[in-house]
C-alpha cells in the first residue's frame, strides 16, 4: 500500500508553536504583574509624605535642642532615637542641632525609607568628654510614618567622623585621672581597660606636672572599622594603628581624646599597652592635636615620657634604628612627615625621634626640654625654640644626634 499524505507532522509543528506562544504570553503576564525591575513591592505600599524634604527639615528642627524623651518623641519614638538620647545624656551632650543638607525626596531603600544627609552640631559639658563644640555631617535613615518620618538608623558620611552618641550603645567608667568610653561590645572590656587607662594617665601626669590637661579620655570602639567611622579615617588606616589621639568631631583642639583599636591592642603584651597609652596620654594631656609641632618633637617627646623607667634595653626599644645605623650609617636629617608616613620604616623613625629627645634630656635636663617642647607646641619654629630654650640650633642638634646614634649602635 502506498504511503498516505504528509500533513500529519505539519499539524504537530503548528500545535507546538501555539503552545510556545501561549507560554510566552503567560510569562510576559507574570513579569508585568511581578515587575521584578522595581525596587520592591513594599515601596508601593508606603505612604510617602508630600514635599518630603520640607517635612524632614521641619522634623529635624523639632529634634534640635531636644534631649531625653523629648528628642525620642520628636524623632518618632524609635529604638534608634532612644539609644542616641541615652548616649547623649551619658556623654554630657547639650545644645544639639540637626541641620538638613540634602536627600529624602524619594525612597532610597527597599522598605520605603530614605537616606538624608544631616549636619549635626552639639557641645559637651566636660563631665565626660573634654568640653568642646563638635560638628559633623552624618547620614540618617528616615522611615515614612504617617505625615512625618521616624529616625530608623545612622551612619557616617564619607570622611566625616561619626559623633560618639550616634554610634550605638555606650558605657562610661570615670575617675579623677581617666575616663573610658566603650561602645557596643567593647563595654565587656571596660573593667579591664579602666585601671590601665588610669595608670597611664597617672604616669603621664607625674612627668608632665600641673600643666597637663585634666583627665585622659579613652574611647574604645568594638572594631577597627568602628574606629575608622568615629575618626573619619579609611578602614585600612584605622586597622594599622593601636591608638590615635584625635579630635573625633570636635571643632576645638581642646576636645581631643585617645581612640583605641581594640584588635591591635588586644595582641599587645602588658609593656606594649602601657607604652602606647602613656604615649597617647602625653599627646592628649599636652594638647598637641591641631598644633603645628614638628612630628619628631611631638612623637619623640611622647615616647621619652612613655619609656622612662622601662626595664627593656635599647635593643628592644630602639633595635630597628640601631640596626639601620649599623648597615647604612645615621639618617641625613631628623625625621619629617614623609618619614613617619613610610610604613616600612615607621618603627625605626619613631625610635630615631625618641633618641633625639632622649639625647636632649641627657644634655639639658627634663625641665629645659619640657620648656622647649611647650614652646614648639605653642607654635614656635623648632630652630627658634632650640635657640631660646636650649641655647643651640637645629644643625648642631642634628649633628650631635647623628653621632649619638652611631655611638649607641657601636
């Protein structure tokens, strides 16, 4: 029997094409219904106030000059606001201002909230932090809440420091010599750090005398990343330091504190911790932050105070620079900013600065070197201060320091 016509396979092809077309139409319908390219369906459900920038500006004005429950209420009664108000009270904060900068015109997050840049200014009364005016730009997360917003979160902005009271929960331990402010999980270490800070402050004050500022203030964030946010520093820079004396968000040099990197500090032995804290205490208590003081003078003097009475020998305290001198001879000049910025040599640079001050103390005594140091911190040029306070000059000091290094290295 001959084969019949070939129309059967054509019908199958047409049926498959129709089924494929139907699937495409259904898929397109699902996409149109779900709209996955939109931020989130929850944004559509949020009732966003009309003229939001004006509403946010008015709310920030209501939050200004408010403290305690008044601030919490003005900010929408959130846990973020409650935590900030409690921290502000613990730190002796007052005269708070929230100034609108930009943002907030539309939702910027999947939950319908928005990020607003705000300039925060405040003052400290001196009961915990040094009395000073403070200011910084921060980012507030504002969540629509009826016809206004609720303050739902806070973060730092770029290189701007994050004010302490906006960084989360804090705990404070204070005595006549030192104050320790711990943030978040760092509060678990407060009982251990408080006596160390007090001992460092007492040691520094023994050497500095009555001209020192009132108390050492040590701020302890939970991580090096948190240190970077508080100090307005890049994460890699914050991770590399054990502690730094900084103004944080203070607009006055008198408002400086010592900020600790807990990760680095935890790896140090008892001697290393003591030296670091006494060194930074000297910086804070002599108000060197913000001055035009030559770094070799500031860092060398702080190490001289921190290392007095240290039982370790020179090979421990100055081993890097002495090894360099043995290999290459002494440096051509006293260290400048570029030397302190050299990560590969920074330990040797600090040691060389310390030995310069140590040499001056051996030649002229503690009192006259302190007068020289105070003059430089007050703004005098190093060469002028050397002539007026010590009766010498920079060229002579440099040559004697080079000889001193060679003698110690031999």
